[in-house]
C-alpha cells in the first residue's frame, strides 16, 4: 500500500492560506477507535480497494473540494485535535485515495469514524461540497467492508440493538426511574468509580434525563378550531422514551395552531436516522419502509418531526429508497411532506394567541436542524414572537455540542470536551433557559453543565442554574398561559 499523503495539495503546508483554526484544546486524545496514524503506518485492512461499486463516495463530489480550508475552523474534530486527516478536507482526501484504489486501512476508518456528521463543513464550504453525501456513502462502505475489533463490534451491536427500538428503550424507564429516585445516583456520582470501571455505562448514566410520567399518546389529536392541515407526527425513539413531555407539547401546539395530529403510536418505530448516520443502509431502509407504511392512507398533508437528527434523515427518504422500485416514489412523496416543527409552524403562520413568558432564553442550533436542514430563522422567529421572552445568542453556534446521535457514547472523552465547551458558551449568555430542538443536544449539554460548574451533583440535568426545554415546550407554555416557573423546573 502507498501511504496516504499527510497533506493534500493546497492545504496549509502546501502553500494555501486557509483561515486559522482555533488552537486545538490541550491534552485531548483521539478516540481509541481512531488510531493516531495520519501516515497510515498501522497498515492496510486485508481485502482489496477501499470501496466497492455500491454507492462509493461519488468521484465528482470529491473533486469539488478545492482544499481551501474554510471548513476547518468549524469542524469539531479539527478544533479538538488539529489533525489534517480529522478535518473535512483531510477526510475528503482519504476518500479520494480510496477511490484511487487504496485499501480501507484501520487508520482511514478511524478518521471516518471520528467524524461527528455534524455538517458544519457543509454550511462553511464556499464551493458547495456535498460532504453529507460523501460521508454517508463512505460510512456504508466502512460498515460493509471493514472488520472492527471484537470489543468495538460488541459495543456497536449493543448500541444498535437498543437505541432504534422505542419499546426496548421504554423497558429501561422503570429501572432507571427507580435508580434515580433512590439515593444510588448520588452515591455513584460521589464515588467516581463508574467512569473508571465502565466508561460507556458512565456516559449513558450521565446523559439520562430525569424521567417523569409517560402516558401513551393518543392515535389522533383533533385540531382546535377550524382545521388547517392534517399532520403526521413522529414520536421517535429517545424522544418517546425519555422526553414524552416534548411529544405531548408538540401535539398540543400543533392542535392549537389548527392541525389535526395523526400519531398512530402503536405502528411507529424508528425512522432509521441512527442507522443511516452510521452506515447501516439495509437497516435504515427497513425502518423507512415501516414508517412510510404506518402513515399510508392517513391523509396527512405534512409529517412533522421534533428531533433534528430524525428530520434530516426523513427528508432524505427519497435517496435512501431510490433503488427500491416498490418504495422509491412513495419515499420521495413522503419526504416532500416532512417538516421540522418550527418550519411548519412558520409556514402555516400563527393563529393561537401567545401569552407572555418573562424569561431569558439561549437558543442552541442542533446541527441536524441548522447545518443539515437550514432551519435557523424559524425557531428564533417563533421564540421572538412570545411577549416578554428575551432571546440570547450562543457564541460559536456552528460548533457541535458533541452529541451527534450515538457519537458521544462511542467517543465519550472527546464528546465530553465538546459538551463542556458548548455548556460554557451557553452559561456565558446568562440566560435562565436553554432551548433546543434535539433530545441528544438537550442530554449532552445538560450533562456537561454540572461538570463545568464543579458541582458533584447527581442531578441528571440542569444543575448549575439553567433550565432546559424543547422549542415545543416553550410555545406550549406560552399558548396555555403557564407560569414561567413550570418551564424553569424542566431540568
Ligand atoms: S461533518 Fe462535522 S465532524 Fe465531520 S468533517 Fe464535517 S465538520 Fe468535521
Ligand atoms: S470542503 Fe469546501 S471548505 Fe473544506 S477544503 Fe474543501 S472546498 Fe474548502
């Protein structure tokens, strides 16, 4: 094998002048699954060229990259480690080498795996490079063609046997609630043993939100007043198991705005986002077909999503099932009706009266809402329309909080550092309420706050003086004239 060039033509050392990246955070290490081996010295993986003929990263999209480096300062892994091969430009360079016949080495896979898929580089790129398509295709190749070490395989198998299955996640609620209600959580936090003995379990434990009651959603919620639209609603996996209040608020807000909401909770499963973002193509396609079938013949005008990562994948169902003659057309039609909640509410225009909420709010752009779907102005517009609510901006909004689906579980150390950085910027706003539209971001940032403010608190979220809420919960509180204290207790 020839060694991958450590620096592609046009990179900083080759004479170009990219914007200076922020100094990498000191003391950080790359995740264990991503060996620090920019020269490829760890050797090739056995078995031919990196990519097979089924959806390799398209060569024309790879060629679109002009190596300018404008994406570098917005890439969280480049910010963390300052490694060219952990930048979008470096990863595209590795894809090009793969297309030219290089084998899929452990090193190469490590750099691809380390990508959070946050798509900040897509927003930053002046040449319109479709890194989203590139990394998605590359990940499918990695999943099919790369043999991971046994420990990594076991961890991934456990993650993907649990998270895309809302029923299995809901089974965890009972034991988790009992654990949270007992003094055990505080004891575990004080002992500091869990992170040393079982780092993955410690990460999961720190991310788990404080659980409340979770009544089963109804099949349908009628529109309040004249019906303006019939809207299907995704309940999601993590959202339905751990944030049922967000789904209930979403349905109430939609109904208040004149939408009949179709939920069909018994028929819904995972939308496939987690699978598609991790290269598990066949699994993602199966989930997508199931969801399309669940809402067939329901007469929906729109399909609303309140979780950013799910929304971005649902909008790409057309591409995901493009080669399936039985579903290609239906998938494209379904995708065309998908809207993020904020997107649809702005599209329809408000009819429900907003009541004052005297509170300062820091709004966090979830990457898969801002970068992947371009939905940035709509949530802000909705929040600003609430009387007495003061909206504050968070510094470096383009940088990922480190959640990124299950990236924070697979890469706990760098994820924690990204989470703390984001939490610091959130706290610097001085706002009393953090609002975002993705369950992963809510868990990631609220888990980081207690670590940052130095509390050895065992509270799952919100310690450190800032409450957290989904955009839907803020709108719901304003429409229902709830006291602001109700929102500020959502920690
Ligand atoms: S998707 Fe995010 S982590 Fe991956 S290369 Fe782009 S900016 Fe970096
Ligand atoms: S991905 Fe875009 S911004 Fe980044 S180096 Fe290539 S052309 Fe420049």
